[in-house]
C-alpha cells in the first residue's frame, strides 16, 4: 500500500496584515492557510502549532517587512468576444438585438484563456464581476469569476450574478430602435413595468398550469429579480435616471445596485430610505463622455460620510486592470480613510455581490485569496510580490 505525501499548511509570518474587516490592521502578524481556506490569523506572537491540522506539514514563509491584504475585487468590468482583451471602444456583444434581452448570459462570451485574466492577477485582482455591454434597456445577466481556473465553470462564483438594466443616455441615444420607439424616461419606465408585470403573470400561470405554460428563459430571469434572488445592477448616471431606478426598486421590491451614479448627492435620501448601494466610477477614464459631470477624488469620502455603501469599478477597458488599485488609492488624496479605500475594492464589493461569506477579507473560513505586497496596499510605489488565489500562488510579480 502506497503512502501519500503529507499535505502542507502555509504560515505567512511577520507581515502587516490589512484584513479589511473587524480586526483592522495587524502589525507583525501571521496568516495560516490550509488547502483553499484561511484557518487562522492574528499577531505572530500568538501563533501556535495547535492550529495545524493533524498530519499537516508546516511551511513557514518569512514575510517580514511585507504587507498582506485580501485580493482586489472589481465590481464592474467588460470583456470582448474571442478570448482577447476588450479594445478602447469595445464592440458591443449585444448591440443589434431587441432592447429587452434578459435571457442573454455574459458567461457565454467569456474565455478562460483571455489574457486580461493574467493582467488582472498581476495587478492583484482576484475576482471580477463581468457584465454585458449596455446598449439595450435590459442587457442580460452578469457573472462573477475568480481570475484563475481551467475554464469559466471552474472560475465561476455566481452565475447569474445580476441583471443589467440601462437607464442612461447611452441606451436612449444609441440603440438602433430609437427611430421607431420614443425612449424618453417615462417610456422606459412603462416598458420596464410592463415587462415585470408580464413576468408576474407568467409566474402565476407556471404555478397554476405548469403543463400548459412553456418555459420562457427571459421571464424566468425577471421572476428571479422579483423574488430578490437576482440583484438588479442599474446603469444610471444622472439624477432623473437614478430616481427612476430607485422608484422602480421601491415599487417592485428589487434588490437594487446603482452603477456609475455620478449625481447620487441629489438622491441621497432615496438611497438611504431604500438601503440602495452604489458601484462608483471610473475616475481615471482618460476621455470622459461629454455629458458626464466633472468627477474628482472627493466623491468616495463624501459617500462614506453619507453612510452609503459603495464599491469601485474599473469599467475595463476604460481603466486598465493595472491601474485599478491606483484609482482606489487616489481617493485617499481626496480625503477617504485608507482602510475605507481598501474596503471599496475588497470587503464592500464582496457584500454587494452577495459573496461576503467567501471573499473580500482576511478572515477565518474565507477563501485564501490574498496578496503579498512590498508595501501598504494602495501606495503608488507598492508592487505585488505574489498573488494567491484559492490557497495557491497563481502569479509572481516583481520580487
């Protein structure tokens, strides 16, 4: 009978731990992982061999002078078709289709071999929420993926992850049906209300007469949103668009997350009343669109002080993956607390994506997705030494 080699447990000893959680920052800390989970963390002086599982071989990694933080989470980005990174002006994957297309699935357009995933890992991004392009009113469902795996099924954390609805100028001005249909906001609202009311009727018929009601994948997605099983990610930039999205959330009881939300300050009471959240940005966009307001790095601090939970986005390809953490760090210059800035690309997006039980913090029981860094996480001169994902090194950066 052959005996297998003992499995290893890894102890990262001596680093400053930025937990993005209740434990805050632990100086001279230690982090212990087994398989793909975090087993223990705390001050290095408190480490004990009792945390080691039986028949485990301990591998101690000296991290003195280093910093460790959770892997970064990009709450909103896009990928192009064909396994290539998206271009500066991405070809819309769902441009020439009906304005109401809830049945479309982003995961069907994603290749695990896309080189953007390697770029993401090098930049410390371990999880991404990828959404369909947004030229339509209802664009389909997004997917949350880890940035490493043999295929998209192995990488997937949540699919479908959300339903993408576009309230913004882009749909109203660019959709090919605009010449046939008046796309003012009141028409958009009526169209959406009718679609969700039809979905309610469909659900009733499916329950009462299942054999006589054929399955409609689009309506099934809308029913999931009505049940709050599927959050709605609403692309809304301006006050009237944000107000409409929040109004529909109130009417139908949606779990609503506003994307972009540049004029959120004018709808702050609605945000608070509904407990809505915001995925904000991108700030580093080189060429803002003509009707976007002037953005600055004080917005994140103002959101925090207003008590609105928010996460940041790259909106890739508009902000390259290698600048995602730089964008978060620049908000510190605008007054945002350093730990809050880190949470906006770790703990907060994990909550908004419904995955706080699995990712987003250095915490016992969560996935071992973390970064070994040369300095504090969001300092401009800090570089990634190693990216760990699911308890394994997936990329080595600059040593």
